[in-house]
């Protein structure tokens, strides 16, 4: 009976935590909906449009900070804040390189977080996952090779060509480490992030012609990716705390 009661208590606790997490995400959903309804696409870069674009990701950062503490500034929360900085930079075309650098820093922080104990606790090895690792790297390398002729035509080719190469390397490393965690939300978030960046790069560097809803696809996949990564990090921290409490009781 004690075991059943403990299991029921843990189940209720997880449900309550999920409800609280969902409610805390309301500002994210509201700000994202506002951005799509009022500001996308915004033909005139401005401080207001930059604030509207970065607001959803800042809301996610606050959710992670509230649940996981200030230490998450060196992990997912910090990555989200760097991403918000990248969002602001990309509003102005001349700050594209700065925006790419901000997102590169975000991927680096995500990668470091995915290496922490609460993520690697779930890691295991199998041939299937090694095949997925290979596919990720082939995808990243293939996209960069496909972009290379177009990168060499842009005005800042000497900087952008190696810069995009480093960025692709960092996002593939992030996705590889996300796969290593075996956490579905983390993995899905990283893959969707790659899709979002790929769509942005193909349009930005002229590989494909601009589409009426191209920016909508980029931003929808981007916000979804950040949401999945943030929620997964909060759950990973909660699971770590539960495991620690069970260890203390044993």
C-alpha cells in the first residue's frame, strides 16, 4: 500500500508540475501569436519589431530561469537569451553576422548543457543511434557544400564563408548531443532548429527564390524548436530532482 500511495503521490505531483509549466508558458504563446499577427513580415526594421520578435524567446528564458535557477544561464536559459540577441540582430540586415554569432553562442551553451549529468544519465549506445549521428553530419555537410557557391557571391564572402561553416559545425554538434540524451523533446527541438536555419539560409543566400510565407515557416519552426528545448530542460531538471529525492529515501 505504501508503494501504491507513493506512486500515486508522484503521479499527482508530475501532473501538477505539468499544469504549472503549461500556465507559465502562456506569455510565450501570447507573444508568439502577437508577433505572427501584427509583425510578420515587417518591412521596416525598428526597435518595436525587434522587441516583438525576441519577446517569445525571452519568455522561454524566464520560464527556464524560474524553474531551474540562475545556473541555467550557463545552459539553456543562457542559450535562449543569446538567441533573443540573435533575433534582434537579424532585424537589421547589416547585423546578420552578429546575429549568426549570437546563435552560434546559443548552440554552444545548449551543447554544454546536454553534456551535464541530468542529460547523460539517459544515454546509451546502439548501432541505430550511430547511424543517426552519421546522417546528421552528412546533412550538415551536404547543406554547407550546397550553400558554398552562393556564399562566395555575397559581398562579405571572405568572412561569411568560413563563418557559416563554423555555425553549421556548432549546430550539428548541438543536434548530435541532443540525440545522445535520448530525450524526445530535446532531439526534436534540435532537429526542428536545423530545419528552421536551413530554410533561413536557403532564402537569405538566394538558393531559392523568396516565398510569400517563407519567413512564416522560418519563425514557426524556430519558435517551436526553442519551445521544445526549453520544456525538455525544465523536465530534465525536475527528473534529476526526483531521482535525487528517491536516492535519499532509499
